[in-house]
C-alpha cells in the first residue's frame, strides 16, 4: 500500500507538494483552483517527499531513503514568495527534516549508509526555522497563523500580517520541533520562542476550569472562541505538553498537562464521548457533534496511563467507522454524519497502535485490519489513494495529503510489526503530532532554555505523574482487561446488533387507583397509561402483582416515532436574474440553521453580489463600503460560518453566499446540509445565508468576473422565478356507439367508455341516449379545439 502511494507521488507528482490521485498529476499552488486554508500547507517545497522521509526508514526502505534525501538536498528551496501556514509548515516540513536528519545520522553512525551525509537536512531545517521566526514577532509572543517564506510578516510584500487570531493548537504546537532544532543546532532562539507561546496559553487558561478556548487573539491574548474540547483547534496543544515533558525532561510541561487533563476528565470526557464545553461555564455543552481529530486522544491517554477511558472512546470511534466505513470529519452524539468528508486522517490508526502496544489485546490487530481493508476497498485508486468526499456516498476527492504517507503507514506498519523487524529501537523516540521521530535522548544532551522561569504548578501526584505506565503492572498477561471495558459499548451505534423489537420503556408514576384525574388529564394529552399489573405475566405470581397495584406504566409516544436518519434539508437556489441570464441560470444551494429563514419570504431576497475581502471573511472586512447593501460572496474555511456572517452583516451586507473551498464538490454528488452556528447564540444574525458547493460556486464567481454586475435572487427551490407551470390537460368526453367515430378520429387516439346495457336501467339508458344526441349536435373535435392538449 505504501509503495503504491509513494511511487504514485514520485512518478506523477514530484517535485510538486502533493499528488492529485484522480488526475494523476501534481498539485502546484497557483496552478490549481484555490481551496482556501487547505492550500496554506503547500509552499512549493516538495511537501509530500519531506513529510515521508522518516517513514521510508521505518519501513526498511533504506535505498529509497538515501535517494530521497539526495533529491531533497538537491531540489528543495525555501526562498519562495509564498504565504504558508506556520502550524502546518512546522509539523510537516520542519518536523520532517528533523526526523529525517535523525534517521540519516543513525544510519551514518552504523557505517553502512549515508557516509556522504554532512548534516544537510539539519542545515535546511535551521534555514526554515529562521523563515518561520518572524511569525512570532507579536506583542504577546503568540505566532501569526501565516508567514511569507521570503518576506516574513511585516514586509509590505508579505501579503500577510493582517490576521489577529490563531487557533490554540496553531500557537501551542511548535515546542517539539523548535526545541529539537535548538538542541540539535545549538541555537536556543527557536526553543525560546516556542516556550514563550506555551507560557502565554498557560497564563490565559480559564483559572476556574483550567480549560483553554479554541481561538485566541495573537496581540492581546483575549479568547475569540471560548468553546473548549480536545479536537480541532486545541488537540495538539495538549499533546505537546505531555510530549514536551517526555522529549525535554522538563516537569513544568507535565505539571501543566496534568492540570489540564484533570479538567478534561472532569468536564469534557463524558465516556465514551468527548464533548465541547464553554471554558467559563464548563457544565454547558456547546455543540452536539464531535470532530474526527479527537481520535488521537485515546493514544495520548495511553501515554498518560489512563487506559479505561481510552478504551471506551476508541471503541466508540470504531463503532462509528463500522457504520460509515471511515470516521466522518464530524459526527453527532447519535453517531450520524455531521460533515461527511474523510481526508484519510490517521488519528484513529494512531490510537489503535498505542492501545495494542499497551494491552497486547489482538482485538486491536483486527481493528487495524479493518482500517487496511477499508482503505483498499474505498480509497485506493490507480494513482494512489484518494480522500473520500462524503462517507455516505463514497465519492472521492482529488486529494492525497502528505500526512497519509507520514502517519498512516507508520502507525499501521508498527501495529503489525515486531520490534526485531524495525531498523531502529522505536522506544528511543517520541512521535510528533505528524508522527516524525525525535530521540528522547535530547532531554540529556542539553538543559532547558534559560528563559524557563515558570514555577511548577502545585498538583496532586498520582501513580503515573512522572512515569510512563507499565502494562505488566496494570494487568499482567491479561489482554481480556480491555474486553471487559469494551463490551458495554459493543453495539453503541446499533451496528452488529440483531434486529429486535424494543420493549416498552416505562416511567413509574405515583398514580393510585382512586386518582383518576391525573390519568384523564394525561389521556387528554394523547398519553396512554396501562396498569403495570396487566403487563406482568402470570408466571411472575400474584405477590408481585399485589405489590405493583395502582402503579401504571407510561407508554412513551417517542417509542413509535422513529427519528429520520438524516434531517431533511429544504433546497434553496441562487438564481441569476440580471442580463443576459434573466433567471435561466439556477444554482442549487444549502441553507443555514440561523439567519433569515428564506422559506418564509414570499419573494426571496434580491441583490447584486460582491466578493468579500478577505475572501474567507475571517478577518476585518476591508471592502465594507463596497459591500454595503449587497450580497456578499465568501469562501468556506479558516473560521466558523457564524463568525463570517457576523462580520459581513456588520459591514452592511444584505445576505451571504458561502462557497465550498473543497475543489470539485457539487450538489449533484454531495447531499445538501445545513450550516450550523459556532455554539454561541446566533439570534443577532438576521441576513439570509446560503451555501454553494465548489462547482456551483465556480459558475457564480466566473460569471462575476466576466460581467462585474450580477444580480441574484435567494429563495427556496420550489419558489423559483419563472418556473413553468404544468399545462392544463383538457379532456372532453362524448358518448358514441361502439365503432362510431367522428371525422378525423381513430381508435388509436380515442378513449372509449363502453356502457353495458342493464335490464334494470332502461330509464337511465334512455337519458344517456338523449344526452348523446345533444352532444352529437354540439360537439367540437378535440383535435381542432385550440384549448385542448394531447
């Protein structure tokens, strides 16, 4: 599988950043349609090759590794005038270079390979580190989310630096790579900057709950989004606190992790679920869905030694994959699809690997086998592996992210391998969040950076506070330990459970025999009551029936009302009504669960469209004057729909059309969905909001580019302007004797109603005959009647 993916990249895509597995060519930024924030990973630096380097070593492909390192040193340059994500470039490229340098050094020390190697990858990593450093030039120390590799942030040519917000994970996921770079190169500046960002996030935690939010202002440290969880936006911040202690030996990081972990287990962990809560009021759940990135968390819990909740959450995730083949990008607490994409994320395989290593339970080998089979069945294509655009339909997306090669195959190969088969001792290394390998010996080669003055938090220590757990101590030679925990979650989503009629659930009420009033009152509400004694079989004896006398079982109406699998979404349209379209171009659109309800607007909402600047509408709106009184176009991604809508509404837009940033998506192939809010109240958003998939959006943007002034109408599909009404079908009857046709009539064009003679209906038949004579005198042929239709 790895060979198929890697060779496809090298044959069809290199030196491009990514492979487009459906097109069998490389994705070069600027030459392909823009996908919004997804493209911030691409920097014209052969991303997939660098991200894959240490995977080659782990899979014993040492010849390919040596050749790939030579290509990297010869071909890759970082002096590119291109804006990239600091977070993605750090974990994928800087981490990839460091992991590959460590592997190259190990092979060189053995004297068998890489004798020509002179730390070239480390020098490249140091150069890239310096190109990322300008992002940290803020008053708070939190990094900008993006940086121009050539011009930095403040330079007028950089095309970035206007951002004010970043996600918690984006700011808190640099310490492993930056500290490793400092300790391998001898330059402390990288570790100092990463440490400062971690300090700010720690200081800005909510002191009452010890939780952090999802998005923070990089200039003043104020929280922009206050929902707190362990998935997207926060995930690797918690991971890097724990792993920074393991890699660097600094107890400050562990104390912080333990403090956060206690809060997570108190408020966010609701086994087997991990739900987002409000950081200031953590007893309130802020959304009813989970995202797939939280699948890494059971693996982190294994490192912590907290195996029971890790097993519970992992089993829940496994049940969801059984139901949908893969983890959807987001799924509800009822395990239905919320967002259907699956970009071949490796987090579930990661946790499966860690749980197998901790428990030795072969069950997790079976889980790994199912991952392999589903990838081969549902994602493998002739030129690699393609992301799944929607798990409900199985449609593909022309996308194979570098993390698929960097992480997925590492974890799967390690899951099925014995230690003796590996070229290195895997226990000597820690995995970064991108699964790059850094040696834990770094903790002893150089002390922490000199700016580490943070006092450790007082924390109640437990058995695993400062050590990795021993599986043999926890459950010696007992792989059934995990099974006993899993069993209660075996049929969580209903998959695999035999179909059976569910028994009537009852609520016991203190309604006594003489108290008829409450019974009649409930009956008037449509609730039926049955005495419990009538439901008890005779075999249970009269003693039980006597004890239950006067106790009624309430039959819940909900028992007979099945919840639909997918919530019905009323299709909307964007209808182009200005010349030359005049209503003939109609684009199918999705709706939102907030904002103006277009189904209640008699004639929809009309306006001319203006593209938002910035296009994602995730920062201050720069063309508010131009947007005033118009319908705004905004690209999906970077921030929540509600945040975009608020900014555009405040700028004076009368409506918003969101366009999907996922290339190739269309309403013909992907089910419509309703856009949801951000967990905060959305009553303040009153403008209409619609969502167009990529193909429909491309039609609209191309039209705007060509005609500049385009008027549209937003309305429900059923109220489409100019929709043809069905023609009236005029059917005229006349009565005639069998075989008697008027001029121009034939049997093939005539409907015959045969009236059979009845002996008892002579009078009626006479009336019919009279009526027939009248019709003979006054009829007009249907074929000549201008109002009739065939």
